[in-house]
C-alpha cells in the first residue's frame, strides 16, 4: 500500500443512544481506489459522513495527511482537500447545473472556469445542460453533477457514496471510467458501492463492512476471489 493519506483507528459513532460504528479501522493510501462494500445498514454511509465531518465521532481518530481531523469542521475539511459526493446526490434542483458546480468550489478563491471545463470534459452532457435547472436532469445526469460538484473542490481525497445507484449499465460504466481517470490524475478515492463486483473490479483494495465493523479487508483481487464475498455480495 502507498503511504496512507487517510487513517482511521477505533472509530465509534452513534445516533443518539444507538452506537452504529464499533471501532472501525481503515486506511486509504495516497493514489489508491479503495472500495467499501456491505449490506444496507452496515454503516458505510455513516463512516463516510464521519470522514467529511457531517457526523460527529464518539471515539477513535481520523487522520488525513497526518493531521487529526477531530476538531475540524466539515467546511474546514473541504478546504484541506476532502470532497464528499453523498448518497442520494443532494443537488440543488432550483439552481442551474453551472451554479451547482460552482458551489463545489465554495472554499476556493481562484478562477473556477478551467475546472468547470474539466468537469464538462468528463461529463459532456452537463455542458449541454449547463444553464438548465439541475432538478430537470435525469437520475444519471444528476449523479454526474454530484460527482462533478465534488471534483470542483480539487480534492486530494474524494469520497463517493453509491455513485452507480439506480443507473443503467452504460452509465455505470461511464462513472467507473471517470473514477479510474481521477485516480490516474492523482486523486485518492474511497468508494461505497452496492455494486460490489463493479467497484472491486477497478479498486486497488477493499473492505467489507458488517453491522458497524470491518469484517474483511484485502486486495480487490483477493476479495473478488474470496468465497465469502462472492456468496454474500457478488451473486456467486
């Protein structure tokens, strides 16, 4: 594994009195794609929310580039280079595509034009619809917009939560291609996916989460070959 960009140790969090993450350990090396798979309710989205600062941490540590994030607000983490494309997209439907993208660079003080054109290069359909309200986009186009908005922050670490959910296979392939392109450009990615085989097929390493704990981890190749993973998540 490359030098860790993200290191999580003993992470515990709760919703009210109900503990949902129970001592999670996870790391993501610089320049890696790491995939987190597991059933609905396993705690994957909660873990992503802890990393981005939306969900408070009860115990344990999250370190990014060697820095303790425990006292960093979510907007401060964005400024450090962490971008989160959340489950459910959460775009601003009344704003235009272009305005949504501009919000992704809210913490920057430089010109966003070049980065916006870069997003349009990755997702050409967004350029065609740049002046239209985002709420009128198809589900697949909204997912592209959510990812594009995250890219606008020039992240060092990109958190993608269910980027292929509800998409047609041809759009899933396009999203996966963009993910590998970003990795090749030097972006580090942590990807939560229900489509475990698709996610592991492009990942360097993976983790399997069950009921708020890491149950398995290893190279993506080894996880695809693991009979426990194949039976539970790969339909084999």
